[in-house]
C-alpha cells in the first residue's frame, strides 16, 4: 500500500476567527500593541524629558525677543513734546540700533548731548518725557532702542551687559554728529547697568546718571518675581512675563532654562566676564550720579552703596529718593528733577533755556 504522507494541520478561516474572538483583537492590532509594549520604557523616559525641555524653552523666552510688549510704543513722540529725527547706527556685533535724536531749538549751541537708555521690556518711548525736559535745559537728546527692543534689531536681551555695546555705538554716533559738546549717559534699571559698563569702556563720557542699577542679575530677577507675585494681576508686567520669570527663577528650572537660552541666543545668559563692581572701578574721569528708591523692592540699597563705593571717580554722588518702587523718580518727582538739575549744572553747565 502506498505510504501516507503526514499532513500539517490547516489553519482555517474558522481557526483565525476563533483566535480573534479569543483575544478580542485583530492580529494587526495585537502586533501594534506588542510594539508599543517594547517602546514603553523609552516613552516613559522621553516624554518627561520632552516636557521639561518644553517648559525650559518657554522659561528662556523671558529674555528672547523681540516681543510685542518690548516693541509697543507708550505714546507718540509728540505727546511728550518731542519732534525728533529718526536715526540708526550699528553696534560692533552688527545690531542695528534705532533711535530718536533732537537738538534744543531754543539755543544756538547745546550744552551737551545726553543719551537716554531705557530698561528691559521697554523702549525709547519710555524715556521721552525725560528727553523733553532735558531739551528745555539746553541739551540735545538721543533716545536709542536697545537690542531686540522697540525698532532695533536683535533677538535677545542680557539685561545690561551686552547692551553696553548699544550705548557705545550711540556714543560713537553722537561724536560724529555733534559739535564736540560733552556727552552724558542716563540709564534706568538695566539701562543704568548698560551705561555704567559703557562708561567704563569709553573715554568720551563726561558724566553718568544711573537710576536704579542692580548689582546681581539673578538676585534682582528673583526679587522681581516675588514683587510681581504680590502685585495686582492687572498692573505691571504681562501675565506671560510673570509666569516666565517665576519659572526662570525656580532653582529646579533655572539652570536648564539658562542652558536653553544659550542655545537660542548664542551667548550665555550671564557672561563670566560680567562684573559690574570691577567695571565701575574703571570709571575714573566722568562724574557719576547714583539714584535709587529708599525701599526699592527689587534692588537693595546696600547693592547701590557697593556700586557707589567701588566707583573710582572722585566726583560721584549717591542720592536715595523716597518711595517703594523700582524707580527713583516715583517717590518724589520734584526732588528727583532738582537733583538732576544740580548734577547737570555742575557737570555740563546746562541751564534752563529761559534763563539764557
């Protein structure tokens, strides 16, 4: 008899259906689930990393621009009493700085030119009222937008250190377009930090006015975060800035946010070369006026005293104004302007136009 060949059991359609009904899943879906199970350990690692990285990216945007509220003008120049010329110039690292320039119309020769430098998250329009007042005192005024602010180019801020290059470019422009009159630097907050760094590097500065400069950037950001947390939600900085600042100053996020900032900006958030105390120790010739509020919530008075004491110039003044805000102007504007008048009269001989 012929030998029978063993037959392999056939998998019929009914057996497939039986297997499918047993698991409740199609073979394709079951295979997909097995792949996901193999990838699950990697997903458990990658998802938290990607989430934390996204949060750090958002926090680093605190200092990455330009941002809409850095560019938004507070008011037209005419509202402050200015009719300036629009000018621009370039920094040594290729940033185009936009600025307003105006000469005093009431005098034949200006007593000097004062460069007015705004703080972070602001722009030149925030210094317009100062400019109008100084024009009346016979001074030309130049109001630059710092990098990434207002109409200037750039995509980040360092809160004063690299902005010194913007101020130095402004000084160079004034030298080319003035009749050799004295140059005065006037900065507020991070703008005050920028003018102090610039004055330490330029031989062309006759005087410096530093309103509410800070000594330690990390410290001032932490204090600002605490201050804004207690401030009314409708006042001060936008909610997005408050949240970014809170994240950026948390110990568990700050290091990573700074690392992401460095990748995005191409520069460290705080340069290892930045040392404001050492910089003011090089300011020897210009007269220097430090102005601060007695109860500034973000800059301790002791920090201002340390800057004053470290300044090499023998012609220096330290004036604390009443008030509990991050501006020496806020507590007593009349006394503030009187202090400025006395300082300018001593340094560049500016007098009210009406008295000429």
